[in-house]
């Protein structure tokens, strides 16, 4: 038998989704706009994940200043108090990258990989149980979790099975989740989310302290070297702030802390080197770890790359920025068609986010207004009032998502380090295979 409250939750959720589907008013328009924004943000989402759009809209969407949940409550006067409390609690629903930890006769235990928090899931009806019967312990799913009571949760929306994933593929799945579901990073761990955002501001302050500015332009090779030196310096500063004696070995520190020998591996996992230049220097024992920064291969080869830092937008590496600044610097200039094509290409570049263009607008207002007005044939274009509309047209978000350089929980850092080791081992094994006649090769 299914728990009556869970069975009722399934009925209510279906009614909410049906009401969204059947709406012909501004609700339908808002849903279309919401779905379009998700596709622009994450065009690589497959059809199974796109099925989640309407269910996410029920939680995240807004219609005339109200959420679909609030609208449903207002239009259903016959709902009981229990029904209303249950629906109201679904504001806390969130999408998780979850691993199946245990399977029970009437449900599952899952772990949200982003926060390592565990949840007990109960089924709402026979169809939901049958759909999840094929899942095995250790498999990964993307699912929207909704609270029911106390520690009990339900999966009311369609879910996506990713199967069993080795550590490298799991690390890729975590990174993809971070890109596709930025609003659900650490959504069930507010302290971790606050710490992650604070780490971005701290990283910016340290960047300015080290480089003497929030902007630095070097060749790709030189910039990678300097970023490595910066990270080594940053680790040393973190250790000093934590009162860690960097002259002592990891084993010495563990002994002084009274740790048993078997705990050394755990300590070591929390203090991985962030850079090959940081040999012998370990990260401080904190709950969040700053990930290493590595320039993409094409930027390492670039003649000039500009690194920009911001306390909210994070860090950007831009190969076209130096040329763009050179082009915009003269005040009295008539731009050629090649100039305008280059500026348009930069506007379309997803790496050049809203912060970059607002920065350029503050530095070169007259030049940028003239250039954008010419590019889009807008003789009355006003940079101060119309820039955001251009940015939105090119799918640029006006507020930042949590940057990639934000510190991550230790368990995610450990996963990334383990994945890198596994990939390195695989590369070594592949090199040892015979070049002809081996497995997967043609003789």
C-alpha cells in the first residue's frame, strides 16, 4: 500500500501540471519564454531533460508576479489545509544529480552529488514504482525532488537515468549539471552556496592584490605561467591564514592533530595540490576547496590574452579583448566594415558576457555607442538605456551565475582529483598497448 499523503501528492502535482498545460492565458506565454531561456542557456539538453521544463516552470516560473503554485492555490478553493500546506512546501523542490544509495520495497534512498546530502524517497503510485523498478544501487539520475513531510521526499516529475558512471564520467556529469542547472547548485545547502559566492569575491581581492589590477594582458604562455604562480601564492596565503606551518610535512601535521594513520588518506584528499608549481604546499583544511585554473589550449597559443576579474562574475580570459580595446580607444574614428564585423563577432561571443560590455561601455561610451548604432543600423541608439536590449538579443544573461572558479565542497574536489588520476592511468595503459593487432584496432 502507498502512503496516503504520497498518493495525494501525486494527484495534486498532476493537477498542477494539467492546469499549466491547459492554460491559454499569460501562463502559456510565460512557459514558452521559460523553456526558450532554458534552451538558450543549455542547448545541449536532450529531449528527456527538456521534459522537465514544465515541472521546473511550476516551481521556478513567474506569471504576473506569481508562481504557478501560487496561482493554482488561488484558483482551487476546495483544497484542504493539508493540501495547501503540501503544495506550499513544494517551493523547496529542487533538481538534483542523485545517486541511488539503497532500494526499499516502497522507495529509495538517494544522495545529491552536489551536496552529499541523503534523501528518502517514497513512491506515490504503482506507475512511479514500476518506472523506477529497473534502477539499481549506484546508478545516477537527474530528478526533481519535492518535500512531503519531515525527511520524506518524492519524485513527482519525470526523471532522467544516466546509468552507472565511473569517476571520470561522473565528474563530467557533475560539470554538465553545474552548467545546465546553475540555479540548483547547493540549493539544499545554503551555507555551501554562500561560501561559494564568498570565495569568488575573495579570489577577486587576491587577484587584484597579486597582479595589482583587475585586468592583465599577456601572451597565452606568459599568462598561464603567471596564473600558476598566482595560485601557488594563493595556496600559501590560505595556509598562513589557517595557521598551518608550511615547513612541516603532511604526516607531521596529522600527528600533531592526533590523527590515526588510516585518516591520512582523507586528509590528503582534502589538501590536493592545485598546481604543479605548488609542490609541497597543501591547501588548508576547509570545507570548500578552490579548483585549479587552466587556460584552454587555444588561449595558451594566443599572442595576447586579457584576464579580467570581478567579485561576482568571476574570471574571464579573452583573446579578442586587447584588439577590441585598441579599436575602441580613439575617440574620433570612422569604423570600417571590417571593424564593425569584428565588434559584432565579439558581441556574439558567449565568453564576452554582460559584465565585459558594461565595462567597455564605462570606458569607451562614445565609441561603443557609435559602433553598435552602426552595426545594427540604429541611428537613435543610446548606450546608457539600450545596451541591455542588445545583450539580451545575443542571449547574454544580465546577472551572473555562480562562476566556475568558485570553491567547491571537498567531496566534489576529491571526485575531480580521482577522475584525473583515473584518466591518467587509462592514458598510460593505452600507450602500453601494441600499435597493431591490439584490442579495438585493425590488423
